[in-house]
């Protein structure tokens, strides 16, 4: 619910550039603290770290939701509370990647990642659609408040999980473990190539989430239409996750990279201001591609990287993939003012396709094979 509600809460009194600043404010602390979160995730109990992170995110969203309901938060208010959400995610995400192989056998990793993706994508269907209706009929604050309350489900669930694994208790310094993670990253060509790709890829993809709501407000029907578009994306992600429950590619990263071709579709559809239904169809296929990539990428990392290194390398993955995202979010609004929304979206989509073509030329990515399962 939050991606729709927060954006339209900002647009109620702000501009596309303000939306970019708020999204960037959430991403900057995420990027800065990801490496710290990765090392901490390899040093402490991951379940406890995830639980504490979600308590922080619950509090931040509840405060923002109440603030929007009772008044008009200034831009700094949106940015500050968004930053707290980003801090929570910085510690949560590397621990999540690391905790999955602690709970599942190697043969069940892909199914586990697919189920995890399906659950998130199901929320991605229901949440944006409901948020769009709430924003249109009442206030974005109610959607943000309800979204904050749903984090309590995660907190309660994590409190009930029991895992025997704990950190190894090694005495290496924080800096030593950070350097070790860096060395292990560059020792795996398939890993650093895709991380660099997504550093640029995600910065360009930010144009959809900054300019998409603006196009929706101007031409497609406002918050309700944008919520349904994101819901269609979630529906596609669910379908992709269901497929990944049964399909086990022998070359997982080749399949994952090819699937990302579909992610540029919504940018072109938005650029030419096709109907909300058409953009929704494009978002549906984008959702499929994101789900296929996410499952294959997470499963490959969990298979190829030792458990004691997994949170650190996951953090480097997240850091590299997101490091340019705040810049993309901050500049796409001003750039669109200069060259136009249509040109901005077309250029971003075209460069994304070019990046995919480059990665498909790297044998370490396309030739990596999954182990044969019995």
C-alpha cells in the first residue's frame, strides 16, 4: 500500500521532483547502511535482527500515516520517516537472504524463494489496489497507517520462529569481515557483473516510479489507476513465482537475465500515454520478469555462496544494485522538465535493454549451471 499512498500524499501538495526526493531519502540510508547490515547479519542472530528492523519500520509508517491524516507533513517529514524505513530495510534484507538456507535444504531453496516471492507479490496485488481506492475516497494517510500495521504480522511471525543456527563467534574485526566480503564478491565474475548491471538498471527503472504516478494523475485516472497498474505488476509476479515452483532452469542466470527484457515495457507504454489497461498489461509482464529474476538470483546466491558469507555478499549485492538509485530518483523529475516525460522514459527503457545485451555476452553469467536435483 505504501508505494501508492506515499507518492500521492506527496503529489497532493508537491511535484514530481518532490516525489523523487522522498523516494531518494528512503533509499540513501538503505544504500549507506546495507554493508553494515550485511556484516551484522553474519555476526548476530538473523531472526532477531529482522525482528528489530521490522519494529522500526512499523513505528515509522504509523507515525507518517497519522501525520498525513491529521495534517500536511512538510517535505522533510516525508523524507525523515522514509529514511527510517530505509534503515530498517538495510538490516532486514541481507539477513533475509541469509536466513533462508538455514531453514531449507538445498533442493528446496528455489521453491522456498518462489514461495517467499509469491507471498510478497500477493501483497503487491492487494495492497496497491486497496491503496488506490483509499487515496481516491479518503486520505493517503489511512493507507499508510494500515500498511504500517501489517508489519506487526511480520514481527509476530519472526518472534515465533526458532532457528538453531547462530553466528560462528569468530573474533575477526568488523573491517576484516567487510574486506573479506569485498574479496569474495570480486572472486565471482557472475556476481559482480550482474551487480554492476543493476546499479545502472535500477537507477533507470526509477523513472517508472517517479514519473508513472505523474502520468497516471495527468492522463490515466489518478491514484486508483496507478494502484491497479501496480496490482497488475503484483499479479504477474505471483504467476512468475508459481512457474518457478516447478521450473528449474539448468542455466539460471541466463534465464534470469533474458526475463528482464520485459521490465522496460511499462516505460514505453507510459511514454506514449497508452490506456491504463495497456500499461497494466505491460506491468503484468514486468512482474513476471521481476519474479523470475528474483527467484533465480536468490537461489543462485544461496547455492554458490557459503552460509557464513551470505549476508555480507547479499549486502554487497543490494548496495551495488541500489547505490545509484537515489541519484536516479532525484534527477529524473528535473530531467523530465527539460526534455519531457516521454523522452525521459524512452531513453531509460532503451538504455536498460542495452545493458541486458551486454550482460548476455558474459559467459560467467550465461554458462553458470545449477546442480542436478534428484
